C-alpha cells in the first residue's frame, strides 16, 4: 500500500515538474537570445565607429597631401594664376602630377 501511494503522489507531481522544467528552459532561451541581441548591437556600434575613424583618417590624409601639393608645386600655382596663360605642356605636366596623386589613393 505504501508503495502504491508513493507512485500516485509521484505521478501527480510529474506534470508540475515538467511544466517547471519547460518554463526554465524557455526563460533561459529568452535570456540568451536577449544577451545575444545586445552583444550584436554593441559589436555593430563598435564596427561603425571603427569604419568612421578609418574613413575620417583617410580623408584627412588625402586632404593633407592635396593641400601640400597645391601649396608647394610651382606648376600648380602657375595653373591657378589667372593672370598668365597656361602652356599646353604645363597643363600636361599638371595632369600627370594629379594622375600620380590619384593613383596613390586608389590602393
């Protein structure tokens, strides 16, 4: 009789046990999913900041090189001087110089 009572009580609590275990598994899954989403957002923010910094530094380098060329190259100064007429060979040299600068930034 004792054994039968034990099994009946055990059988009556089994559905509650399965429900609790199922709820714990679902809660665990939701928490892991939420933590994963937060980590993905954080990683995307860091990646966007890194890309932004790289683009900014690349543009700053490009600006520095171009300004340096504009300020130091006498041929370019003559080209932008409106008082003088530009010679074809000078225009060709300036074109070659700008093409050389352009290929520096394509890689």
